[in-house]
C-alpha cells in the first residue's frame, strides 16, 4: 500500500515528512527520519482538501500516516490540537466528524482503489 500511496499522482503533492498543525501552532507530531523514509509517509489530508473544491460540510483530519513493515501496513489518522486551546470549547462531535469524513470520503470514495484494496494487508 505504501508504494501505491507514494506513486499516486493525485497524492504526491500532499506527501510530507512531517505532520503538524496548519496555522500558528508549529509543534511537530510526526517527523519521518531519513533512515525510515522507505517505510513511512505522511499524507496531509487537510492540504489535499484545501487544494480542491469540496463541499463545506466535509471535515478533515490533519494527516494520515502510512507505514509498512514485513509486508503489513499500518494506518494512523491524526488530528492535532494546540495544547493551549480551551478544551471546553472543543466539541467531540466535530472531532468525530473529521475522522468519519476522512474515512468515508477520502479513504473510501476518493482513494478507495488504494485504501480498500484487498491486496494490501493491514495490521
């Protein structure tokens, strides 16, 4: 699956070595080191949606990490929140919606040929 993601022309512009919050908060959650670049990539889901016209109701997570080890793939859906934010103002329904939309729209509708492909074994 990792090679399918890395070689998909629709995703290549959104493949990064870091997963970090867009905007003012710049603490990096994931940084892919040179020694493991053959085994992991970060898809900036938020950047993908920001680059296309999409319905306003679609919510999106920050990143999707795809890693491979021993022919098995791990997927990590990542939403970053600045630690200084007032957590009382964060609505859990909004967070859940980001994950649901990422799974249903991004991973299933738009890129199901990769993420739903039965050739790939998920851990």
